[in-house]
C-alpha cells in the first residue's frame, strides 16, 4: 500500500497548529540519527542540547535573554509576511538600530540622566525604521523586489558597523581592539533579576507581543493586513491601499528590529563590536513561520529557537561539537516545517500504486 496525497476541501486549521509540533518531533528524530552517526550517545547529546541549558535559574534567564530579540523581530516580520511583504533584511535593521542606539550612548558618554536610555531607544527605532523604509520606497516607486533590496542592505549595515568600530568609534583605550568604549551605567538596561543578564527588555518584548496580538485581532489595520495577504483582489475592491501596507509593514518591522538591536548593545553586550548579532534577524524568519505568523506562536517559537542557541553553546563546551550545530538544528527545523506544511492542504491516503489523485472541483 503506497501513500498518496489527496487534496482537502479547504485549509486544515488543525494542521496549521499541529505541523509545527510534527516538525519539532521530526527534528528531534533527525538529531538522534545525526548524533548516533557522529559517535555520540543520542540520549546524552539531546539532554545536553535541550534540557541541561535550562536546568538552572541562570540558564532560564539566558534563555529569555536570547528569546527577547527573536520575539521582538519575529512580531514585526509576522505582520509583514501576513500581508505578503517579505522583509528578509531584519538583520541589517537590527544592526542599524544597534549603531544608532550605540551612537547616542557614545555621544552622551559621561552624562548621567534617565533620558539617555529613551534617547537610545528612539534612535534605535528610527535607525531600523529608516533601513526598512528604503526597500519600501524601492518597492512602491520602482517595483523592486523587497526580498533582494532588504537582504542587500544587511551587508551595507554590517560593513558600516565594521568601519565605525575599526575607525572613528574605536575605544582609544581599548588596546587597538575593534570595539567601542564600554557604555556608561546610564546607557545600560537595568537588570530585573540579580546575578543574571536578564533586563527590562524581556517584559517590554511581552508588551510588544501583546500589542501585535491586539493589532491583528482587534485593529482595522490588522484586518487590512489579513485581507491583503489572503486576497489582494478583494482588498483592492474594498479600497485597501497595498502601497500603504507595504510602507507600514516594512517600517514597523524595521523599527522593531532596530529596537531589538539597541536592546542588545545596551543590555548583554554593553558596547559596539564588529558583530552584534549571532544572526537574530535571519533566525527570526524561522521564528515567524514556526509561530504561524501569530504573536502567541511567535512567543513560543522564540523560546524554542533560543534554546537551540544555548544548546549549541553547551554542546560545544561539553561534547566538543562545532557551534555550527545550532544552525544545523535550525535548518532542519525549517526544512521539516516547510515539508509538513503540505498537510495543511493535503491529507495522506494509502492505496495501490497508480491510484489517481482526486483534484478539487474546478481545478
């Protein structure tokens, strides 16, 4: 009896919820096979990767530290993806937010005022927004593909940061290392848990998730985003402006990525380095899709992906595995998620070889 795919009469809401869990399960199975092939005890390896990192209070706090930027960026991307606006350059917008927020911190070095952090946050938001507005302008004015333009701008932002920390912003007392001076206390996010790096960025991320849910479920803007994403023709008939939504979603996602970048340099890092992100902007794409473009889903997906970062670091220390293992697990997760998405519109049937696949009416 051979399996075959049979079209469903409509989109399966149940499979929309279950396929991420199926993808996670398949990723774990693939992880067992991979660890066994490498000569490691799969049970110990999986425990080291997924359980041990959060077995202490400090480990849980680190999980939240890494999940915070993923959740903030993921919410912004989810809004755009729902409207079929594909911002792939959140990594660059994250970097610009770090540059702008860090630039304010360096400019106000020595100033002890509670206004420093709000000024940094505003600068980070505006930096990310500006970097998101460029592909929006190119898409609306010249019909340029925002996937390519936003992605290419990522490399521009990275090179700009490298130039600044190697040149005009390099710490004069930093022994010639490519990094800025450490930020003053007034430019650092206050911690909310003693002896950890967990800062007020985490509860702010929760507020952003709540705001994202309210926009999608209660606001007229959220209704417009859903209609444009599901039926552009119906949206045009209703008078919804596609250009306005392109501007809105790209600017909002850029602003949130920029805020996340500012949080990163004023929180866990405390200064500017040539690289301020381990790939949060790109990984947040997986977070958005794993969370089904829903704010609550993005929250749980960000925690899972953050765990992969922690697990990769611990596996490198204890099992002597390369840190690239983190990317392997994230890649497998995305691969299985995209693969199982076929179950949303098709069901698996078993029948004889050569059995015909029933086509939908009118297809």
